């Protein structure tokens, strides 16, 4: 009985720690080192369940798969994989509910179980479209999907499968660029179109860049990801286009997120101006900080608990019964102290020059990008990793949602390439 209580506590803690870890991957105030510390706590509870052996599997882990709690399912599935129950767990995934499938897939993505990819491939022959999409996502995440297999899914009926195949396939083969990319760039699904743009850019296809610009100008659901790409790879004129879009209040949060990756002087000054808008002040401050290197803390941030006049109340204090109470990453951003930030900018402004890109106050070059991927905020690393992957034509991918040892191994492999990386506007290299 004592052992059963201990195992139950390990599972409860593992589910909680897993949730905290997933949230940390999107946090603006966590670095990879912070995440690694959380992983250590999670690993301790997972190891305790592994040591529980068959008793833990039968009494706790298999029943947990029917709990309906995503992180509990993921934690239990991860341990079962580690105990060698690979085929049985994949059989469960094949027959499970959609929510359970997604949770098990996350465990499969992260598991170090040997030869796991070999067990996944035969299941792709099943008729279940949703199952195949989940399996393909897992294989792509693990970098174990054969290129010919990925190509089969470029026009698959399931959008999830198409996006996974496109993200994992860059650069695309020349015949794919000629015959399939135009169709994919015209997809009505925003996620498919965005994935096609990224794959096309990594392949050097000018049509992908033109599709990106057109999507931004359209100012609709297809614009959000395209704005980020325009900021990453465009010119001063492209940044100016994004700055003009700040006039539309509904688009401001998306535009500010994109502008923070442009690193250009015009974007810095646009973000500075919006520090006075309490609806987007924290997002503007985050973008300004990411470009200029000014840390919004101490004198440059409002004291904890203090909010500017006109700022919306936290969801838990709102009277709206339909308010979303789930914490968002931006909820942890600091409120800028406008006067102090403006004073700092008056002194710092001469250090920044037009037609240059900056990251954390430094001229953006390969080593600076690698430094940000190694020590920067988790929330922003996902986009920076996409820039590295696209500029490197898919050769260097940092799995920013994997456990930290895998991420660090990928960063180490990319170090030499980043020394030579030149981050000029991408259209110079497109054909």
C-alpha cells in the first residue's frame, strides 16, 4: 500500500511537472537553462515510475491513459515506452480518442525508446487519416521520416499531415517546387500556406517570397505567419510595410510580435511609440527589448503589481463569465516604465543604424543568432530557430520543443555553420 501511494504521488507530480514544462517552452521569462532545471524535477518523478516496474504499469499507468488529462496521459505513456511497452502503446494510440492520441503522440515524440521509428512506420498503412497524421508528426519531430514518405503527404487530405510533411522536408526537391509549391501556396488553410512559404524560402523559391508579401498585404488570417517571415527576411521597405499595419488596432498584437524579429531601426521607434497604448504596451516593450537589448526590469519596468491607467484587468478579475482564464505567455511580460525607457533610448539611439538588423542590441550575425538560441527567452526561440533553418536550407534545425539535451546537441552541431552565416535580406538569393 505504501508503494502504491508513492507511485500515485509520482504520477500526480509527473503530470503537474509536465504541464509546467510545456508552459515553460513558451514562457517569456524562462531560458533553456531554466527549462533544464524543470526537466530535472520532471525526470525524477518519471524515473520513480519506471522503477515501479510492472506494478506501476498495471495499477497506474495503463489506467491513466483513460484519465482524459493530457499531461497525465503523456507522462504515463512516456514511462510505458521506457519500460518497453512500445507496440502495446501504439496499439492503444490507434484505437484511442483524438485527445488521447495527441497526448500519446507527444510522449512518442520525446521518447528515447530504441527503434521507435521502426514501429511507427507500419501503422502509416492504416486507413485512419487522423492516426496517420499523428504518426507523421511524431516521425517528423524525431527526424525519422524518410523523404519519400514525406513527399507522399504534401497533398494529403489531413491538414495536420501536410503541415508536418512540409516543415520536415525543406529544402524541397526541384520538381516539387515547380509542380506542387504553387498549389500549396494558394491553400485556403493558413497553416498549410505558412508551411509552404517556409519550405519554399528554404528551397530558394522566389514564388514563396512573393506569396509571403501578398499574404501580408491581404491583412487576413493568412497574414500572421507571413508577417513574421517578412520581418525575418525582408528589407527596410518590408519593415515599413509592417509598421504601417500598426494603424489597424486588431492587427497590432500580431504586427508587434513580427516587428520584434525585424531588428530594424524603424521597428524600434514604432514599438517605442506604442508603449503608451496599454492594450499592447507589454508586447511593444517585449519587441523593443528584443531588438535593442534593453532589459525591462528595475527602473525600466513598473513595480510588480502596478499597472498603467487603462490597462485591462487580468482575466481572473474580470466580470466576464466567458473570459479565458488560461494563462497566456504575454501575461508574464513586464509593464514598461515609459519615461525611463524613453530616456534610455535618447542616449542609445545613435548606436543603431538604418539598413542594419539588431538582436539584443548587437548587429545580427550568425554567432549573435546562436547566442540568442542558446540563452534567449524560450518564447522567442521558436521563431529564431525557423530563421536558422530557412537560411541554412534545412541543414540546421533546433528542436525548440524537445528536451534540453537534444536541443543543446543541435546547437552544438550548428555552431560552426553559424560562424559563417550571413543574415542579409533573403530575396538576394532567391531564384
